[in-house]
């Protein structure tokens, strides 16, 4: 049995909140490393933080390894590790933000062995700093996709 893990580092950015946004992801497995990023025309920071985790999981095809997700988002990490999102789901996300993304995450969740680690943002953590750079570049330079759900439900 392999003890190798897929390491995932994520960050989200919004230039204004809401405003143009993006996410950055690093996936690392052994000596292999891959970066992902995507920019959006109008979104929020929390949406990009959560979408970074979702994009990483959607990219992973071999689900037999433990995936360790590193994020500087207390919103994402606490919502999952403290179990809040599971309670929100039971109430169909009544009065909660980002139900579309949380449902998307919960569709993926049972298919992985996941661990979550909070890292302090802007504190010299090399992978977090790189993800921040990817997210900011995606928010400011990259062609912007439309966050359709957010633009239809801005509150």
C-alpha cells in the first residue's frame, strides 16, 4: 500500500470584493508538479478560494491517493473541517452564500480521502505565495470567464 499523497495548494483572489477574480492551484505528486489558474470577470474572494479546491479535485483522476489540501482560507477550511457545510447541506444551504460551489464540492467529497491544512497567507509559504501570484494574475491579466451563478445571484 502506497503512502504517497497528492499535495494541493490553493488560493483565490478578488480585485474588489466583488470584482474581477481568479484562483491558483499547485498539484504535486512525487516529483511531478502542475499549476492551474483561471480568471473571472465578476466574483468574490470566497468563491475563488472554494473554486480553487474544486478545480484541483476535478483535475485529479486517480482517486486512490490521499489528497492533502493546503489553503489560507478559513472560510473553506473551517466550513469543511468543523462540519458546517454538512449542516448547511441538510438545510439546502438556506441563507448561505455560494450554494452552487458547495454542492459541487460535496459531489466530489465522498470520492476522495481528504486532509485539510490551513496555512497563514502572505507569510512566506512558497507554494501559497505562488498560488497567490497565479490567482492575482488570473484576476488581472487572464481572459475572464463568467461566474454565471454569481452574476445571477449577487447577494
